[in-house]
């Protein structure tokens, strides 16, 4: 377990320092805002869908290390996925973050987010980007809140 914990901290810190796919996506055709009032995390997610495939995804906003790292990891994982695959990924990550007994699915690098379990107050920081994704894919432009 020690190594997963170290990996978790390393990956979170790295993605917080150098968030991947950070900034506005000018030709996005889906977009949503997310807000986590408990921590003050805010993010805007930009998704470009070509047919059913995510060909572009970026995020902007301001939040704690965990919300930023989770959004950064998410954008990396989403590129090239179909809407259906993205929704399956949402379900898998959400289950992993909120239910310790959830069956382990193969979600690659996103597995490090399981480390958030050690900081229950931070689960909403980690799920924020994912809820925002769901809202963007459903074409709901309203702001989602974790509360
Ligand atoms: Zn946070």
C-alpha cells in the first residue's frame, strides 16, 4: 500500500504543478462549469465532440491540488474516447472514489485517484471534474455543484 500512496502523492503533485490540457478550448462544442463550495474549487470543462468521439478536451479554473490533478488526469484519459466510453469511465472512477467496496476496474493511471480515500473530505474535490464532464456530455450548460 505504501507504494500506491507514494505514487498517488507524486502524481497529484506533478499534475497540480503542470496541469495537462489546461486553458480554454476555442472550438469546443460542449462546455460546463463545476463548483465545489466545500473547498472553493471551480472549473470549466471544454469538450470537442466529433460525432461521438472526444477529439479535444481542456479545462480551466482554480482549485486545490486534488481537484486540479483529477481534472488533469481526466482530460488525458478522455482524449479519443467515445461518449459511451467516457461515461463508463465516469462510473468507474465515481465508484472507486465513493465506495471502497466497488469492484476494481482497469482504469489505468486513474487508479492513483483511489488514494483520495485516505482524505474523505477531499472526495468531492476529486469528483468535481467528473461531474462537470457528465454535465458537458449531456449538453447541460448549467453550473454543477457538488452540494
Ligand atoms: Zn478542493
